[in-house]
C-alpha cells in the first residue's frame, strides 16, 4: 500500500508542490542580490602628510558606468560612493581625478590642478587605493 494514500488528503494533494518549492528555494539560500560594485577605500597624502578636503572621483574608462566619488576626511581617508548611494564603484579601469580646494580671492572655489589624474584598476571585492600628491 502506498504511504501517500494513508496520509491526510491535503498532504497527498500538495506533496509535489512542496517538493518543487524546496528544490527551487534551496539553491537560493544564502544568495544575496549583487549590484556588481567593488568597495574602494584609501588615503590621500602629500609627501606622506594626510590631505583633508580632497575630492576623489573615479570615472570608468569602459562600459559607460557612472562615476563614483568621495571627500577625504581629516586623516586623508576616503570611501567611494556610487551614484546610487551605495559604497563602491564598478570593477575595471578608471581615471581618477583629485580636486584640491584652493582659495582664489574672497571665495574659496575648488579647482582641479593639471596632472592630478591617474588611471587605476579596480578589482572585484575590496580595494585599498592610496594616492600621494607628490607622485602626480
């Protein structure tokens, strides 16, 4: 005699659906939706001295992605934020632009000095990319 024929009618009717649901959901356990962004942190210095207030901008060279940016804190440290407000940027080659605020009279306006750009490779996962202005 079949074991299913002895069980309750509800279980008998839906056991295939339960099995199918389990088979479909088990592979999804532990999976997170990935936005494909790589986390990037680092430090900007000038001759090994931290530089606060520097605007760090990573512009993707390929794929047409949006740029990511950050401002350095008092320790010269930054953490990139993507255009959607999430930390990181797309993996791949990026042109990095460093904008240094300078006083230009009565108002303080940020300016980008020529030469403060560099091409870097952002790998998948976590990246630490430091810059020293003396190297530019």
